[in-house]
C-alpha cells in the first residue's frame, strides 16, 4: 500500500497513486478550482498550453474528462516531490522568501525546496535552499513541563487536536531553475506569491541539478553525497576542469578529515577517466599510502592504464643552485646578516649575471662564493674595509650551502618531467627539511613549472626544462607555511602569480590548511572552489566568511556543528553550494591519529617485552675447549 493513500483525507501529497477526483485534498484534483495545475482554472497564471522540457516545466493534460472518473496524470504531470508547505511572503533579502510548514523532519538547513512559476511561456521549478527555521506555534509550555507526561496525551484529554501542534517558519534562499542547456542554475527573479505551494525536491531531481558532472564521466570527481539525504542517494561530483584551472582550497580544523578528503580527490584524479598529472607537497609524510593506487584494479583502465605513484624522500630531493634567485639566497641566510653583507651578495649576483657563460644559469655555489671573495680588500688608513663583513657572509653561506648531502646542488635537480606526468601522482616528502628550505623548494619549483607552461603555451619552448606540454596540478599541504598571513616568504609571490594567471597556462594549485586565518587572504580568495570542513576557531571562521565567495551565511554558520567527514562545498566546481558527506576512500589513509593508550598497552605486551629482551641481550661467543694461550704475559 502506498504511504500516501488517496482515501486519506489528511494526506496532501501523493501524486504518483491514482488520483480520485472526489478527494478534496488531492493537490491534482480536476475539480479543485484553486489548484495551480488545473487546466479548467481560468485564473491560473500558468497556461495549460505551455510545453517545455520536463526538467524545466510541467505541462497540463490534453483534456480532462468527467469528474466522476479516476484520472492518472501523464508522466510529465506526475510530481514525485513531496508537498511540504505554503509560501508566507518575502524574506529579509530580495532573493529570500518564507514558507510555513508542519514538517519537523525533512526541512533542515541545507535542504532543497522549490515553488512553481511561469518564466515567459515556460513553467519553471524555482529551486531554493533552506537557510533557517523557527517555531511559530507549539503546545503551551505547561504541556511540556512534566517529562513524565506526553504533551499529546495532555492535549487530547482536554479536547485539543494535537496531531500537528507545531508550525514552523522556514527561510529559503532562492537559487533559480536548472537549465539543461547551460548545465547550471538561472535565477529568473520571479518571487513566489503568498499561498504558493512548496515542494521538497526529490533525490532524483537533485542528482541532475547539483553536480556539473556525473560520477565516472570524463572530467568528474565523485567526492561524496548530499548530507541531508541517505548516504549515496544524491552524489556530489566536482568538475575537475574547474577545480584544476581555477584552483582549490580545502579548509578544516585538525582532525576533521582534510587530508582524508584530499586523498579522495587524488583517487578521483588518478582514475582512468582523468589520468591527471598531480604533485603533492607533503610536509608530514602522510601521503605515502597513495602507492596502493598502483596495484589496485579499481583504477585500471580498459586500455591497460595503471596509475603511477612516485615518492621523493628528503634524501632524493635536489635543487639546482642556479635556479635560486637572489631573494632565495638572502632568505636562507642565517640570522644576523647585516645590510652590508646583503649588498655584497647583491654585487656578487650582479657579476654572475654579467658573465657571458655564467649569466645563462651555468653556475654553482662556489662561483657565487668566489664572486663574494673577489670584493674583499684590506682597510686603508681610517677605512676599516669590508673584509669582516665578507668573512661573516662567507661563513653564513657555507653553513647553508656547503653541506655534504644537502638539497642544494651545483648541477643536479629533479626534472619537471619526473615531477609531472599524466597518470602519475608524485609525492615530495619534506618532513625532515626545515621550514625555510621547504619554502624555497616550493617557490623554486612553482617558478620552474610556471615558466615551462608559459613558454610551452606561447610556443617558445625548445625542449628540455622549458617544455611541459600538458596541464599540471600541485597540492600543497599546510599551505599557510608557504603563504602566511602578515608575513612575506619567498613562496608567497609566485603563489599569488599562479593563482591569478595560472588558469591561462594550465597550472592548477590546491591549498590545504587547518588554519585559514594564518593563510594570506589574497591567496585564499583566489581559490574558486572550496571544501570547508569543521572550523571552530572564530578567527578562521571570520576569514572564511570574508574571503570565500558562494557559500551562504547559513551554511557557514553550520561549520562548528559539522562532524568528521562532513563538508560544505562551494564555488565553480559545483552548480550550487552543498553540504556533503565525503565518500569512503578506496586506499588506506596515511594521516590517522595515533591511539596513544593502545600504543602504550601494546608496548607492555608479552611479545614486545620478549622482543626488547632479545635486542638488549649481550652477545656471548660460543665457549671453546681449547686452552688459552699467553703472548707476552697477556692471556688470549
């Protein structure tokens, strides 16, 4: 039996069951003169001759027979969406309205509802998202005071109908109708009229509207499902093209699942329908588990494609000294460098640039060192000379660059083609490298990538280091290290340049941070797709509200209440902001929080104690029956 029987006079919303014309409460009753879908209603503002696509409009039947018949509406007139309330009037802002409902379960913040209106000669479903709700009528407080007595029972004892005593006022923010031609929402700016019926959009309807792509489609990234519906019912699928070209920000407090979400996105980028060229800058060593992609059949393509994962540990990372700028070298100088030392260093760089051979980048650290020493002279009379400053500068340079096994090298570096390749995920593990060097590594790398893509797109590349003939995507963990707010580090300016210009040259950047308030706001504001998870810190919340476009105030107010694995997704990667439940990862997550009590208990387990005894035991050589000998009075 249908949940909504046509014989139930109190049920307003079953449009899929046979509809009896004698049921006065049926919303599609041919005898109901107030029904906006009744072709006999001469006052209906939506003409029955309107014929449009079923996703944008609802047509009236060709004819309606005698009212004594049971009429089954044609498919385009059957409305599977639940009738949940009635429009009360306009809201606080021009694009908002209020509706009244008795529903206490379906209408939650982040849900999607719609009303029907005419736009020109077409009938539209104007979608909106719920941004707030308030209780406008309930049982008296006295009925609720005694927890031992059911309020409904008290109401029935005194003759009150307590079937639906609560009435709610819902604030709705209008999005618009969905245009299949544009694959996006269009706001016709047609406000609803008081008394218009409002429907809860079905999961099937939302699946066609919310995401610009379908799961498994080329250029798609299935990131999760709509939080207000059962898991998996309404997929949330990002457009990889928009995410990569206009940049991404993943923002969350520690432990909320930001690295897990990044892993889900990487899995999607490595699928056979994307085969992306991805580089992960990993300051904590959390992404080594991505190697499982290589042997997982779920990522294999029909043509034999298998994703590749390449990890560069700190001992394999090399930066060619000539790729460093003067600002990089000055930034890496230990504390205490004077202005005179910096001036001498600038003069040394100028002499290298003017050298016919070395000026083309064919120089190493010791060439710079010689250029510094060439400026040394002894004091004359009252002149103290610059010898002490040069000696101090040389000492500082040697302490940074003249180290065996260091990351800075005269000739070696990692070729761009090793770092980026379609179908390859490369991980740069920087966990054992100090922060200043991490910033220089990232700044140098981004400069090289940006230069290569610019030259390739403009047709100026002649091969080698300057040729990179495919778009690339770089994911930066702990992004506030590389573009901190209120400070200038060597990686900030190149990040700003790529975020503002990279779209034209196929250089995409993803920023991941647990402290949005510590991230440069100019950098954050240029990430056009945002995945925002649980944020509790008020400064971080304020930063997001000021710099993130698209996500409404109501959704941002939900950030402290989100639990692990839940996110607000907004921006160009989706058609409209949504509250999302991140899907489970296919590969193991490498950033799990340690269970300290379990680790302590395991340390005291018999197996661990036995292992420690074996490791600390003194090695004794097997005894020999041979008599000891003496040499020079010493027993052997």
